[in-house]
C-alpha cells in the first residue's frame, strides 16, 4: 500500500467518524425510548444497518454517482435525486429533533408512545433508525468517493470507522441519557444539521466548519458546567461527612 493510500485511509476514517457522530446521537436518542432490555439489540441493529448500507452504497458507486445528475428543475435550479433525499432527510431530521427537544424541555413523555408499558414499539424505532441511516449513509459515502479513488480503501475506512462508532455507541448514549443538558444540546445540533441538509438539498453549500465550530465551543462550555457540578457535588458530600463526624 502506497503512502498516499495510507494517508487517504486514515484521513477518511477520521472524517467518517466525525460525520458519524450525528448518526450515533440520533440512534442513542431513539434507542433510549425502548425498554432497557431491548436497547442493546436495537443499538447493534441500528449501527450494523448503517454499516451495511454504507458498504452497499460503496459497492454501487455508479448508482451513487448517478444520484447527482439533474432530474428536474424548479425556478432555474436543477434538482438531483441526491438533492431530494437530502431535502427530505433534512426536513425529517428537523422534525424529529425538534419533537425530542420539545419533549425534554416541556417534560412531555407520554405522547407518541405505544403499548401499556409506555414505550414505543421496537419495529417503529428500527424504521426511524433505518431512515436516518439512509440519510447519513448517503452523505458519508459521497464524502468517501470524494476523498479516495480505490474502492478497497473506501470500504476499509468505512468499516473501521463504523466499528469505532459501534464500540463507543453505548458510552455516548449512556452519557447523553445521564445528562439532560447534553441531550438537549445534541438535539439542537441535529436541528442545525437538518437545516444544513435542507440547504444542501436546495443547492446552497454550507461549510461544515460553520456548524461544527459552534458545536465544539458549546460542547466545551457544557463540559465546563458538568465539571463544575461534579466538583460541587463532591464538596457537598465531603461537607456532610465532616458535619456527621463532628456531630
């Protein structure tokens, strides 16, 4: 393997992991609505489905590249199948993330649920995850096609990046569920990403740095706040222990 291919491989793995964070967050939030006994299974199926979809799309490169060919025009703007998928996916993502934000902020957890146990159905969650996998997979594969020319490099990079994401999916999901502020922040980012997909679908390219930069800064601020709360909680425990010993 040449040095150029090695550099392309590791660069692509890094990019795929970054692009896949959105996928992990959405899977984690969807899975959290299931009973705990079903969450692991849904998480594995969801991330495994994302991997299979990416590999399948990479193996049909001619089909993927054909999605960027114009199919019709509206007001002198030509729309391709890729544009339509991104547009529909962006609208779905904005709606889905906004609904979850409303639930968290307003404390509405009884709506849109099925069954006497208060949980949504396993099948419904898998359908939602599959739709999101399709959206994120298309963007991921097009990025891979733009970064490398060897199909073996692309498939290997996608497989490695997805394995990394599958390994850390539970950790990320548990962390998001444990900290409500992080969950709301993640959902707000997904609204932004949905808006970016809508813009991309309408032919307006948005530099990802404009999205990921504020996301990184907001995450840093939230991290500082979580650190402050953790230290305050520890000080409170130590104070109570000291008071108990004195009394």
